[in-house]
């Protein structure tokens, strides 16, 4: 079950960014997913779910943003994730 979170964004921010509310909301989800993964609050799978993209795509997104998935794993964690993939 999904929950809805509401964020108030001042109109001048929307105007400055020249993006729709939908585009900004999507980017916020992407950045939140990346942030929570980086700070080890979400797994790759959970973060990909938040970002609404397949895990492989999310891993590429992390790489594009200079976040390595290998810095966050010890050997056992990595092997467990590979086994569960």
C-alpha cells in the first residue's frame, strides 16, 4: 500500500525551476532515494522502489551521481544481495 506525502512548494520556486509540480516531485523522490541509500537507511531494492525504477536502472543512476554501490557493502552483505537478486 502506498502513502501520499504532501510538500508545499512556493510558486516562485516552480517558476525559477521551470518545471512542473510532477517533475519536481519525481526529482525529489529520486534524490530522496539516493540520499536514503547513501546513508544506509534503505537498501538498493527499497531505494529503487522509492525512485520507481528497476534496481539496475537505479544502480546506473547512483553511478551517474558518483555513488558507488561497493562502498556500502562488506563482502557478506554483497554476496547476500547478489544471492537475492
